[in-house]
C-alpha cells in the first residue's frame, strides 16, 4: 500500500497506568493489525494464511518508516509454510464435532525491531585466570532469558574453548562493569555478542603477541584454540593459555608482556530518529519476523474453550542455544495466550482497579497449557554475532491475533475485543443469533 498516512496520538486517562510488558507496546498494535488482516482476507475471499503469504514483507520492500529491507531480512514466507505444516492447515480449518463443539485454526504474523535510542551501546571485558580459563564481564542483566549462557557459548566458540572454561561474572556493578544501555528490547545477544567478539579478537591478538616472543615467530603464524596458542602449520608446537594469559615467565625468571585484558564495544549503527511529519527514518537495528497459529476447541453453548495447539515459526538468523531459544518462545506464547484469554484490569465506576491480586486477576493455570510447537528458520543476520538476531519478546506478539482469529472462525462471528473470556464469547454468540 504506497499511500498510507497515520497520525499517532498519546492519550492520558484517569485509569491506573500499566508499565513495560514483554514486547512493550507491540502486542496491542500487532493484535489490531492481525485482526484487520483477517477481516480483509475474509472480505476478499482469501484463505488467511495465503493472504498473508501474498503480502509477506521481503528483501527489497520498505518498512512503514521507509527504510529498505536488505539481505538481512528474514524469510517470512518460509515461516508461514512451516506453520501450515505444523497445524495441518489443509486438514479442515473449521470442524464441527458430534458433541456440538467446534474446532478451528488461525494464524497471525509478527515482526519486531529493538526500540531504543540511536546511541544505545554495550561493552565486554575479558580477563584470564591462572589456569587459562577466561572471565566475561558485561553490564547486561540475567532476568531469566539465559543471556549469560548464550554469551558464554559465543565466547567459547570464538576462542576454541569448552563452555566450562568460560566463567560469567553474574553480578553487575554499574560503577565497574562496562556500560550497557538496558537489558531490554531483545537486543542484548546482538549487541553484547558483537562487543564480546571484539573483546575476544583483542584478547586473541594479545595472546598471539606474547606467544610469538616465546616461539620466535610472527603473531600471524599462530592460532588460538583448545586452550593453547600454537603454530598454525605445526600444531604440536605451542603453549598452554595458562602460560601466556598472565604474561610468560622464562626459565631464568624473566617475564614479558603481562596479563591479557580483552575489551570490546558495540554501538547501534546507522540509526536515525523518525521525522514527525513524514514518518521516515531508520529506527531498527534488525528485524525479527515470524508467524504463529493456534487450534482451539469451542463450546458455543457457553463460550468455554480450550487451546489445543499453539505453534510458532520464527526466523532468528542463527540459533545459538536451541533449548534456551525454544524456552524463550514458549514462554512468550504462554504470556500471549494469557494476555488474550484471561488478563485484564477490572475498573469500578470511579476508575479504580478492583482485581489487584492473583485471586481475581486470572492467569493461565497448570493443566490449561496447549501443546507447544516451535520451529526456527535461519536466515543469517550478517552483522549479528554468528548470524544471530533477537528473539526474546517476539514469541508473545502474534498469539492474541491467532487466538481471536481461531475463536472467531469457530463461533462464526468476528470477535474484536480482548480478553476473550467465555462470557464475552457467549454474549457475542447470543447477539449473532438474534
């Protein structure tokens, strides 16, 4: 659509405010967009999955802010193909059961870039121990996302070490740790990963310099891997990291070079602000895109339903840790289903919140979770660490659109409001029957 104009307004109310949530601000907008796409597909007589595939963004397209999608753009069409297989899309997207219940499926798409200042940055410092193991110091915070594990894997891969030879400094002291903009926006792996690779290159250069003095060669002749510094063409000739990481001491007692301290930094590149009139700008470090879908079973007589399957296919560039990546996505999907199906503020006539405890603010309970299906697509992010891009917040974004789409199809009436409680579904069904 080449001719679209949108004015955004920030509106204050007297209602209680809500603060940052996973995918801050994105989940609400994604819901509205996916509902609109479903309605468009329905009006045009298209299958909603095929409609999305026809319009999926790809290399050469532009974002809403008129920045060009380049070779780093993920493969959204492949994600849609994966979802089709994961949900058996061609095997009846709506099915009436003998017991009066209805099963239905729906899909949604999402994309997200880190929302952050144009000068957001991060850093990494590497130090070594007497046994040749390495310590990583950075300012990113571990809040359950597994970032320190992933960074340890990146460092181990770069330096040819075993993961247990990499020690992560878990506590962050902002007075002494390298500056980090914030543990937010799904940018930690990307930005700190880049800083870490630079720090590793710095440390490797120092290790080679020290070893070259001892081995009487040029640093360019050496490799660092397997806990050693050695001649590339004669691997049997070399030194353990333990003998060079803190400086080398000759048999006679003389020592050279001193300890290795690797430093690295990364700052977001080529980002701009957004022109308030035209909306043009480059606010995105990288884009993560994917598609999600659900299969539900609805009882139209009372509006109750179960989510049978929840699926996600996401292009993450490169999966660093498959177990952690899947956990991140499943956690996001669970939060998205909770947001769409249960969670909401209940306000009295004075605008005061009356469901301020878990007794009456409902969340998904054990036993209510669906079968989670996750598949990754890997289109390398060429400027990311080993081709990786962010995935922390994205798993939540498409679930509300997918859930409301499936329930709308099952009910035979387009639902447009969240949360999708049985009462609201029942009321919508009663209204349609009049």
